[in-house]
């Protein structure tokens, strides 16, 4: 059965959340009221708790603020309504077809790595190629974390094998800053930002969000191994118009070889894997 999980500590009223999200989107009360088709006076009363908004008004405001589904549920609960969107674990029967679709995408990416991540970069699923490449570049060491951010920032984890670490980590920090700034109620993201910034030799300039930093269209990652370098670029796949919190928050990252040497090594690792006794 789907679970509808309200926030553990809801705010006093929905206006507090609306004010936080409006500030995060850099909208004035007038801008938000006009875009949502409300009067500025009514929005002001909602934000101060003097007026009780209807579900329809909250939906219009959430649409205008482009709030994710989890935040929309929190907004409804704060206003005294039941949450609207279910949060269903991928292992539940209700998402069986979506899980099969995800497994198909991960499998089709072979012999190149692909992983399924949630909104906090926790690795939920990975194809065999991802494990093979990790073993190849890390030797006998196993990843110390199930979280991609921690893997990339921890010197004892995958970070030590990333040739262009500052480029990769800097792009992730840019995205994480954007998540923190754009989702004011996501305290887990804020905690992750503080945590990864505390790792050794992280540039101090990353502590401040670069508002004028251009987004990187393709992330290139260069991994060091005994025979040279593995070069990949990554693409991100998300689910369009999700009606479930889980699907709204996950994405698939697929790695593609930049050069033929990387492609051939990935194919060779797959051949070795298939011929090993453990795979039979």
C-alpha cells in the first residue's frame, strides 16, 4: 500500500513554508500573487497565518513556485490537509513496472556504468558495469559509502582515483548549492553540503554559491587505473510528470566512453566477468 509520509515537525502554518519557498525563488509577494492569480492582500494574509488557504489555492501557489512533490505534501500538511502524493518504495508491487523499466535502462547501458540515485545522491541501484569499473580503479578497496557525494569527496574512497577531481567535485558542489538554495526545507541536503565541504583539501571558495557559474552541459570524469585512464561523459535521465514522490526524486546517471580505449577496456572487463566462475 502506498505510504503518505507527513513531515516529522510540520511548521506552525503553511504561510511559513510559502514565504521560504518564495524567498528561494526570489519572488516578491506581488510577483507570486500575480502569477498564481491571487490578490497580494490574500497572499500576505496566508503567509502571516491570518487566512486559511484552500487546497486549490495551495496547488496554484505550489505550481507557480515549482515545488517538488515532497514539498507539496509538506505544504498541504502544514495547512491541515492530507498529503496528496504517495511515496512508494521501489520494491513495492505498485512500482513494479517502473522498477523493471529502471532495471532495463541499467542493463542496456552495459558494458558501461549506470546508477540510480535519489535526490541526495544515494546510490539505490547500479548495473554490473559500475561495480566492475569501481573494482578496476580501486583494486582491493570497496567503496566506503553508498552515497556518490561522499565517494567523490572522501580521500579514502573513489576520490583518489579521479584524475580531474576538482572539475567533477566542483560541478557537484554547484548542483548541491543549487538544491540547498532552491529547496529551503531540505535539511538533509544542507547537512550533506556541510559534510562534504569539511573533507580535506576542499577549496574554501566552494563554501559560497557561485550565482554566475555556468552549468556544465556534460560531466566528464577521468579515472586513473594501472594501465592508464578511463574517460567517461555522463547523461542524466529523469521521469516526466511523476505522480509519486519516489519517482519525482530519482534519476539515472549513465556513463559513456569518450574514447575507444575506454570502450574496449569496459568490454574486456565484461568479458572477464562473464568468464569468471562466479558468473556461472
